[in-house]
């Protein structure tokens, strides 16, 4: 049976370089990695993962934990996070890691279950429901020394390494777009106090209104969690209270889609009577009628950065929080007939 020493001799490198190259270590230059992998293929060499893991005291497994989010179906997983899963799995494979995917209910003691369990070398956390309930479990992970990264906003108290989007910019772009369409009474549908990301989107909304010289009316902000039903109920509440508005900014696509349904229920036309914009660009945003204007987040790059950041943590390399750019895609839900939209 061929060994890593055989590959090292043929490639003209050390045995440790072969081991690093075969697990995708970026410290080995790409040309050398490709040469070593080609030799390994020609020799039909297979890494003995069990022996390698035993030597390194690692499982070579990462755990991807989805947390429950209220949804209109029984999945309790926000569809936005599902779009990252493929990217995460692909990068794990590239780097020689297995991926353990698990759904964790917030009521369970998941933080203790994975700490010291040796199920995985580190955790990727997606979603959290109400951040006020989630925060103390992040504290427990930090105190236990568990290696983890999470999707979300960078927090001032350093609760783990985060990869997230430029939410303030996204919120500002949405609001500037609606103002440019002549909208002056823009409702914000979301729950900023319960989600750092939504708070950042709201701050962007506020900043754009101030720049435009428009009033920030507290009556136009109404709490909504990330479900269609919550967006539906929020808009009905505005209408029932007689609050005048000509646009609605949903802090997520699901909220915005629920808002469009509520407007249709009351005989209001989108966008003629009320323009609607969301945030996330989930698949459903393109198939609703009219198609939803929304903020796009780069889930493919996010998945890659989450995996690479976690592996760097595991290997003791420096890791920093990353904020990814966002951009607005304009569709028919926010522009009048005859205007340019996707």
C-alpha cells in the first residue's frame, strides 16, 4: 500500500507537507498542493482518517447547528440559512472535513452537549430566534473554550467570531431606493431589540430618512418576527390603527411577503398604493407576485468564510470578524409600471 512517505519522495517535499497539502492547508502553495494530490491519485492513495485524527486528537469533523426559527411550516428553519448549507458542505469537503448537520431546539442544552463531547472539532452556528434567549449560551461556549463561529453581527463584547453582512448599508439602500421612488411614509417591519442584525438594518433606515430630511415617526415602526404571518399581522395592525404609509420595509423577505399578502387582503395594490421591499433574497422572493425587491446577501461566500474561519480557529491561526457587502436588487414590488426593474 502506498504511504505518505512515498508521495513525499516523488513530490520532493517533506512528509508533513504532504499531510498538510492533502487536508487542503492554504499554507502549502496551490501548485504544490495540486502536484501532491495528482501523485496521490496516481498511487491510489487513501488517507487513513482514523489514524490521522488519533495523532492530531481531532475528529476532522465540523458541526453545523441550525437553531429553531418560527416558520409558517414545521421546519423551524429560516430558508435563508438553507442557502448557505451547500456552500458550507462543499468547502468542508475541499478542506478534508466531514460535516455533521444538526437541528438544535433553543430549549435544549445544546451548548453543554457539544462542549467536551468530541463530536466535532468546532461549531458553525446559524440562526438563533430571539437573541436575548440565545446570548447566555454563547457566553457558555466562550467560557468553555469551545471553538465556534457564527453567522451574524459583530458584537462589542466579542461573543465569538462572526461572519455577517453589511446590514446598515442594506437598510440604507432600501430606504434610499424607496425615497427615490417618491415614498415618504415608509413603515419598518421588524424587531430590532431582539436581533442585532435587524437593529443594524433599522439604523440604516433611520440614517437614510435623516439624510432625506424625513421624519422618523415611531408609529411607522412595528415589531415583526421573521415569518410571513408576522409580516401579515404587522401590516394589518398599521391599517387598523389608521397609520398612513406608502411603503413597507420588511426586515426579512418572509416579513415582506406576509406584508404583501395583507395589503392584497385589504384591496391595496403593490406597488401602486404601497411599495414593499424585503431583505435576504430567498428563492420565494423571485416567485411571488409582484416579484420582491430585496437586499442580496452573499450566502456562497459566507459559507466559505464560516468554514475557513473555524478551521483557522482549530489550527490556532488568527481569525477576525468579517462583514460582507450587500446590494439591492430592484423588482416590481417597489417600482411603478414602466420603470426599470429586474
